[in-house]
C-alpha cells in the first residue's frame, strides 16, 4: 500500500518538481561559476574585439584587428604547435603510465600501502617547488641527471631538449593524482567479475582488456579529459624553467598570453589567446566526449 | 607449484612497483636533501644527492627566522580546508543533479560548467580582484577561497562515479521514502567516500600551494599563507637553491603528513565502506 | 591564572594605546625585498619607527608584496578597479611599474614632493640612478636598490693562462685559444655564454653612442621605433657578436651563475648585486674577478645602464604625504644605503654612503663590490635604461632574433632587418592601443 502510494506520489510530482529540484542542486555551483569564471571571462571575450590600453581600460572597438595581429606573430604559430605537441604526448604517456602503475599495485599485498603512499606523495609538492627541483636536477653543468646518465645535454638551454624537459616535468606532476584515481577504480571492480573471468581461464592481460578496462572506463574518460585540459593550458613549468625559450621552442599558448599579453601590457592580445585556447580545448573535450557514447560503460 | 610461481611473480611485480615508486619520488628526495646543503655544495662538481651532513640545519633556521611560519601554516590550513570543503559540497550537489535529474538542457549545463576548467586563470585575475574587493572580502579567508568554490573538475569526476552507481539503488531508496538529500548524504556519499577523500586531498593541496591569488587579496601580513611566506625567503629565479629547497620542504612536509593521515582514513573507508551490491 | 591573563591583556592594551598616541600618522610601505634584503628591510623600518618616526610621530607598517611583478600586478589591479585607497603610501617598484605608476591618479611624485619641500636637497643621490626613475621629465621616485651589469671572471684561471681580464668582445674571443678546453674535473669549459636582451643590448648600443629606441630609450616620450638602425650601431654590434661566436668563445645560451661558480664558465655578465651570492657559491675554490661590462669594440666608451628598484609615493592626505616623504628620504639616505649595499651587494644609491665606515670596510675586504659604482661613474651621462610598453616581448624578441643569427647563420645585416621588423612591429602595436 505504502509503496504504491509513494510510487504514485513520485509519478504525480515528477514533471515540474524534478526539473526545479535539479536546478536547485545545480544552483550553488552555477552561481559561483558564473560570478568568478564566466563573468570575468565574458569581459575577456569583449576585450579581444577592442583596443585596450596598458591599464586594462577598453578604449575603442577593434573588430578582428587583434586577431589579425596575433596571427601575424611568429610566436603564435610556435605556441600553437608546441601546445598541440605537448598535449599529444603528455596525455597518452600519462594515461599509459598511471594505468600501468595502478594495475601493478591494485592487488592488496604486503607492500601495497608503502608503494601507494610513495606514488601519491609528489601530489603534495607545489608546482613552484617541483620546477625548482627540476631546474637543479636538469642543470646542464652542475645537475645530477647529466652526471648520473653521463650525458652532456643542455636540458633547458638547447632548443631540441627543452621541450622534452618540460614534458618530463609535466608528466611527473600528473602521476600522483591520476594514479590514485585509477587505483581506486581498479579496486572498485567487483571481485566476483574478475574471479569468474579467471576461472574461465583468462590471463591477467585478457582480464585487463576485457573486464577491468571497460569497467574503469568512466575514470579513463575523466583522466583523458582533464589531462587534455591541463596540457593545453601548460604555463607554470615554462614560466619558471625556460621562459618559452630557447628560441621559442617551449612557447605555449598560455605562456604567450602571459608574456605577450600581461608581460607586455597588451590585454587585448592576451584576451585573443585566451579565447582561442578556450575554444580549442573545448573542442577537444567535446570530441573526446563523442567517443563516450558506446565506448564508456556505466553500470 | 603454480601457486608458488604465482606468488613469486607477484612479489617480483611488487618489487618492480616499489622501484618505480622510488624513481618517481627521487626528485622529492633530492629536493629535501638539497635543503641540508651549503651554497658551495650546490656548485661543486661532481654533483651529489646526499648533503655532506644532515646536521646542517642552517637553511631551516633561516626559513623560520624570516617569517612567522606558524601563523602562515594556520592561515593556509584554514583557507585550504574551508575552500576544499565548500568546493566539494557544491561539486557533489551539481554532480548529483546531472546524474539523477533529467531536466531540459542538462547536457548543455554540464558542458558549460566543464568549460570553466578551460579558462586560463590569469585572464580572470584582474576582474575577480575587482569583484572580491567590492564585496569587501580583502584580507579574509573567504576572499582567498571564493574564486575556487566552483570546482568543475571535481564535479566531473563525481559525475563519472555516480554514473556507475546502480540506478536501482536510488529507486529503492526513494520507495523507502528517502528524499534526495538524505539519499545523497546517507547512502551515496558513503559509497563514494574514497573518491571524496582523494578529491578533497587534491583540492586541499592545490589550495595549500596557491600563491598569486592569496597574495593579491591580502594586504595584512597576518593573513598571509605559507606560499607567500616562501617567496619572502627567496624568489623562484633566485640563486640560493638551498634556502629555496628548505622553504619548499617546510611547506611540503605538513602537506605530506596530512596526506598520510588522510590516506589511512581513505583505505579504511575503502575496506569497510558499504560496497555497492 | 586568570589575573595573569588579564595583566597581559592590560599590558598589551596600554602598549597599543601608547603606540597609537605616539604615532599620529600611520603609513604603509609595500616592498618586494626577499632573502637577506627582506630581513634588512624589516630592520630598517624598525629603526625608523624607533628613531625618526618616534620624533616626528610617524609609524610605518612594512608589508612584503611578493616579487616586483606580483606587486606591479597588484597595483595594476587596484588601479583598474579604481580603488586607490587600497594603495600604500610608499611602494617599491621596478622598471615595469614605472608607466602604470605614472598613470595613477593619486601618484605623489618626487617632483610634487619637491614643490612641497623646496628645502630638500637631492644632490647627493647617484645621478644615473636618479635618471632611471625619471619618466618624460617627471621624477617619479627615488632609487632604493640600485645595480648595474658587470663582467665577472674566473681570475685564477686567467692568471694561470697569463692573460689579463678582457675589456672588449674581441678580447673575449681571443681567449679561445689560450685557455684549456676542459676543467680540472674533465668538464667542458665554456668561455662566455650570453643571450643579449633589452638591457644588455641597450648597454652595448649605448657604448656606441646610440639609443635602442627613440624618445631617448623611451624615457622622454613613448618609444615608437628603433633608433639604432640608421646610425649603424645595431649592425656594428651584431658584427662583433657574430665574430665572437665564430671564435668559439661564445656559447649561444643564457650565462649560468651555477656553471660559473662551478668553474665551468670563465666569464659571466651579471647584475652587480650578485656579488654576495657568487662569493658564497664559489666558496674560495677560485678567485672571483669583477670588471666593467665588456665594450663592443675598442672605439666604444665603457659603461652600462642602471637597473634595480625605486620607492614611489601615493596619496592625497597632507600628513601622510609628509610622513611618506620623510620615510622615503630616510630610506634613500646615506646611512641606510650603505647598510643595504653592505648587506646585499646593491650599489649605494646615495653618494654619501661611500663615506660610511660599513661601506669602506666592505670594499677593503671585497674590492669586487666597488666595481659597479666606479663603472657608473664612467658611464656616459646620456645612457638610459630602456622603457618600452611591450617589455616582455621586446626582451625575448631580441634574445630570439640574435640567437637565430648565430644558429641559422644569418648575416648581421639580415639579423638587423629582422630585429627592426619585429621590434618596430611591437612598438607600433603598442601605440595602436595606447595612442
């Protein structure tokens, strides 16, 4: 009786109430997102079509002039290319590496608490500290890496090696968090499923590809998306370690925004780059999401 | 026989994993060791990992002598905890809305919120400074955290997690007369507690390590955070690595301890937590 | 227990009350001094509050505001928000803060202060340092932390080879055959590494009697174009630079203080304020030589421009302005400047500091500290540091273009054309947005 009543209530209330309740749950986050992200970003968007003076005041309408100027800059094509390369390398490498590490340590054994903690600890180190440590480690003359590997590579000063150095650092910075996510995803795979697959004679690899990976695919989607966003917005390591150099070889879009925009009192240029970076990243994210349908499994 | 071989293989796997973990952690170890070095040691050839003596704590003395680190720790802790908590609550609510309510435009809304991740933070700084100072939030913890209250990345991860939880669970709860909020708090959240902890931790550490924004919105020295305190010791492009690294270690260590403490909590929650079945 | 707490509270209250009674005017100073300089700054303010401040009823709160770039960003944000009351009474800025400061509605410039204080005598200020904070004929601030660029060298190594410290770029090139190719530890020995940028290029052009950009390097009016092309100065420098590279003595990368201190680089051009850091890092492994900035060629005059930071004032309140001016003249006076110089390696921005004992003792022990000061005295009075709107882009465009000349084997004339196109483009774009 009661159940039926509840059901009926549910059905009766459904249309209007479910909608308004949904909005209610969404509202708090939406308010802050609008106030501190969309609102300032809209101002940025406006600035990209205007002339803006060195103080950031809009002084006139510029149409597409700012974009035309941006595209004429040699730095822009370099920044675009480098950012795409960074993303194209960073995302798959981080994904493969952290998946592998999580898979290796997913079983609960004697050493696992230790290993897990060690893998996760880099998360506590700030970007600035990481950059500082890597700068000392990769220092071509007094750094430990060259000495240890017997190399003579100007990691941060050679135009062919600077980008790999930035890549190593960005991948390193992403390990801890993604590892933790994958680890809990692997462990959340119901044991019955893996056991029954094992009983049917599936080896660890078969198990991985036909049982575990499909089940953790929601986490994979998340990691691919957020890493793409982060890689597209790489700035910190470049700012601290190479300043986009040598010879523009590590110039990224956001770093370009930082130097050519704020560092050079050109707010409208910064706005243009910002808008382009946003558009590209959104496009990539949407593309990744189109693969969601059908390939990502939700129970 | 096969059991023995399997055990041996697993041990080998564990040792390999441990080795890789040590490799990953090496830069941190190197950095901490560097905090005990003298300027001369840094310029010496061949470079070393270990300092001449771990008893050389002069760099740490300088860190604590220069800045009231105790006060800074407290500020960072309060700011990071508050911000992460609010961020997580808002993200949970929004993720719940996206998974369990079917309202028109909900996919568009999801991507709109996701879009906030892709806005370069530097472009938002000046306008946000104006908003926050007009709200009278300069020199407050809320002012330091308010711009990070909307955490799209957390919301996204929680959505992914909620999507995997069986729909039947909610229907059953609803039939028992359980409201959405109660279902969320007493059934859904506990099953997601390991994830919530991980997200909280990540958010906490990001806030703990924030620099530019807390600096911009504070004018009084007693409201400063640890990262700002670090810059007082030395600038990133400075040359006395040993003091920089000592400062970094001083900021990093409490964060690591916090992590280790939370991790125990997380793993216990993972083991005891009600599993979805 | 309770009474003890009450007592402390009462004591604190009285302390607060007396403090506020004595300090009729309370002002704020924002600074960007970190490391040892930060501790010194705190010490100075303490001394000021205890002495001059006590006499005149001024209390100063010194607040660290991050690096110069952070502090400037904060100033810009406040100016953009129009919240001038948030600004401090005195602020330390570097070159990038000049233009925004000059545009601030509540800027209380030194020129304005001089009208209020006709008796003030600034003749003891180091004149190249003073000029550095003059924009379009207005004296904005007073020099606080002053430095110039020097040439440091590994004296032990040069002595062993029996050569004197080089004075020109070609003399650096001549070292190529005279020094060993590796260090005692078997590491590659680099003679000189440098990537020319805005200040260093301005130094070398200035030695040839040319500015980098018009408007007297942007200090008299907003720079609109390069002014080193038609007079041939740019090509002259590029020729010398390429010739130096071809001798093998020049490595096309930013010079590294670490490599130098490790004995793997013989010559380093760096800020004069790095003397202390270098002495620390070298730790007696070799003798540190300090010499004037290298000349482009024999005909060039010696010298290099000034850099560093200054103190500027904001505000409209007469009492606070008075207090700010008192603090500023005290901080840039001989006493403080001598102490700052001795503690950090900055040059004293006040000529009176040279007579102070602390400075005398310092240069007696480490003559390296004095080279910067004597260099500034020899530098032609017409030489100016560069002020351009697109500062960061300008800096890196010079680095990249000059670097491309070496790596891609362009002729100096081609490189000059490239520089002209890139840099003039940046300037005209800035003028479009800031007519």
